[in-house]
C-alpha cells in the first residue's frame, strides 16, 4: 500500500510558527543589535529570536544591577555626586556584572552576523513558510497587521503591541516586567505629583535605581513591536506570492526582466 513519505525539513528554515508565537530570521543590522544589548542585556537576543537566552539575561540584568547599585551609581555620577556614586556601588556584584554585560553584547552581535547568512540562504532556497497553526489552546496565523497600530499600543501599554502581533511570550513577559518596574520605581506616583505641581514630592518619591530601567525598556518594546509587524507583513506577502506562483502561474511564463536579460545575453 502506498504511503506518502514525510517531507524533509528544510536545511535553512526561514521561520517557525507555533500556536503562541512566530519566530523568524531576517536581515538585521548587527550594530543595532549590539546597541540594544548595551542598553539592556537580553534585548539584542530577543530581537534576533533567541528568547530563552534573552529573557534569562533580562532577569540577570535586573537582579545584579539592583544588587550592585549600578543605576544609582550612574544617577549620582550624572548629577555630579561622585562620592555618593562610590558609596552605593557594591564591588562584589559590579565585578560579576561587567563580564556578562560584555558577553551579551558580543554574543548578540556574533549571532546576528551568522543569522543574516542563514536568512539569505533560506530566501535563495525558498524555504517553506507556514501560514496557519492551531491547537487545543490557541490559533496563530499570518496576516497583514499595521506596524503603526502595534507602535501605538506599545506606547499606551507596553506589551499590548506584541499581543496584537500574537507574540504572546514576549508580550506577557514585557508586560509583567513593565508593571513590576513601574511599581518599584513609583513612576505613576511621581507623575501624579508632577501633574499637581508638587515637584519636590515627585523627586523624593521616585526611586532612581528602578526608574533608570524604564527608558531602555520602553524604547525597546516600541521598537521591537514595530519591527516585528513590518517583518511579519513581509513574510505574509512572500507566502502569498509563492502560493500564487506555484498554483496559478504558467510554467512557461517569463517575467519581462528575465526576457530582457536573456536578449541582452544573446
């Protein structure tokens, strides 16, 4: 009895679609990835799809940074209080911080260079692209989504833009971290006092150790949601183009540029 053999996995896959998220590789600027790793270890790895390593580096950054007092040291140094900066820094933790901080930048840059090569190979091989995945708990599918809507939702509530893109692990993890850091930094209370004109109370209540985590986290969430929306749209267009070509295009059809190139060669 004839049985169809399972199709072999592509040597250079372009993407993977699970029920809770879609992971893909595409061309990225290695220096941009390195810069995000410098702003917050783990961000660079999340941008290239290395989520487990990225989330663990985020946890490491928050724990070691708070124990070492790095943000407090930066805050006091920028305000000219160098003696206080020396006092708040704990050298037992700072020396641990430096090595892995440097590793996060180096590894994200190196991985980006390698994944860019795999992305080019996957495009040349026309690696298969999944368009729909469903299981008992979730449904995930390729669809055109507005990058600007993802950006706006990320501005209004960090993590919501990723949920709009169906990046559920990233969306909920950054949402939890945003709530936790906002709570410990007392950001909302400081904003309330600022709106009431009580600037001294706002300065006194804000915790700079936690507050300095927020600018890089907020910027990263907005950037990542927008970039993912753009790349998912490209993947959607690529999958549709391949489907139409394979099922509806005449094998004898030649694109005008190919025909022109052939005449020039003759």
